[in-house]
C-alpha cells in the first residue's frame, strides 16, 4: 500500500485595500470625537506599516501590495500623499475631492481594482478596510472568482460604522481598536488653540452677571460628558443687574449615564421598526421572551446606540431598560402580557 504525503499548506497571495476616508474618519471619531481631518494629524507611513504587519500575522503568504485609496482636489496629491506614493509595495489611488470636501470616485476605484485582481487570479485573499455598502458588489464579484475577502473596521465609539450587508458578505471580520490606531493619530495643535481662543473670547456666566468669586476648575470627564466638581444648588432667580445667586459645590458630581426615558423610547422605536421592516412573523418567532438570542440582542443594542448617539455598553441597567421597552412594544403588538428581560 503506497503512502501519500500530506499536502503542503496553501500560501495566500493577498492585497490590502484601504479606504482612507473611512479609516481616518472612523479613527478620528473613536479617538477625538471628530471626523474632520483638520482636527488631527495622521502618520500615514506608520499606519500603513502597522496594517501590513497585522495582515502578515493573520494571513500566511505573500503581500502583492497595499492599495491606498484617498482623494485630493483635482486629483493633485498633497505632500502626505506624495510620501505614501513613494513607499515600496504601496499603490496610491486618488479620487477627486469636490468643493464640499466630499470624495468622488474612490469607491469606484476600489471596486474596479478588487474585481480585476480577482478576475486575473492575481490574489487569493483581499483585506478590505472600508465601511460603505457600495463595496458589496465588489466583494461578491471577487468571491465569485474564488477570492476570500477579509473585512476590517475601526472600533466604533458606539453603534456601528460599517454597513450591515458589507459585514454579512465578507468571509471574515476584524476590528482595529483604539490601541491599534492611537499611535498614528495626534490632535492638531492648531485645532486645540482655535478652540482655546474661542473659549477665551466667549463670556462666562460670571462675566455676564457680575460674579467674581473664585470657582473650582471644570474637568472634562470623557467624550461628550462634562463633569463639574460639585453639585449646583440655586436658591433664587438670576438677576441680570446684580451678582449671581449663591452656588455651592460640596463634592464630586457622578458621571451622568443615559436618560431612562430616551433609552426606553429607543427600545420601543427599534421594536416598531423591526415589526415593519422584518415582518411580524419574524418578530413573533422571538416570543415568548424575555431572553433575546445573542445575535438579536446585539443588533438591538447597536440600533439603539445609533439612535441615542451614545454607548450603552458601560451601563447594565440601561441595557435592561432597553430590552424591557423592546419587549413591551412587541407584547403590545401581539396582545400578550408584558414581561421583563434581564441579560
């Protein structure tokens, strides 16, 4: 009986395709709460090298090249883009940047390259860093030629920043978290000084109403939260002709969590929307509750966070409010008693 040697593992030949507008905006939102490139600087060379290294750790094989899809006014590259264009194994692809700062032609470039590489069997795998649903046809076309598509996204501060269908159609999904992106993004000092100047020229309540008593400093307590150094008690109406009424600060004010009414409204709205868009029969399959399947529970959380513009993940009680409101709306729809959901 003859023996057959075990087959050698197949090595991948892959390309990395980066929608620069997506990764810059998503990382800016995650790290600084802004998607405007004017507010931060990016070490593009370091970021490309980190992406290449991360890809090499996940895919065993050979890198064809990195495709860097960006935009520029009249397709005339900036200094930073010229530096990227000179990097080895990197291909700069430029779309047009219109007068409103919108990218034009970038998605089309990505789709054309991905389909051409797949059709000519130039790659076995494609790493796509993007979030637009317009990428779905390119992913499907590449897969039809046998290419595996690995979708990477930037960790969203809340909700999601990638189209649901794009996530579904990709073969694997990976997330670049804040620890990965932070070394390559720095706040623009010009933006900081501009905000400081604006604050300096904006009159304070003390300046407006004649209050001269020293006040404790105000601290920023995280993204979109202002934490003062003590609770404020007001004993009378504000007089525009005299000093401010006495205000006392006796201790630290706890960070404010989500508003319960808003969370419950979001839960009911998601339930109502799903009944309309997914069909009553599909929602009926979730009954009797009160436990949601993990996948559906995550979808509920993501949808609600997008509506609220705030993450609910640090707040267990708020997530329970959300589920309870969701079930309350579903139970009313089907005329059954209201239950409680705890997860």
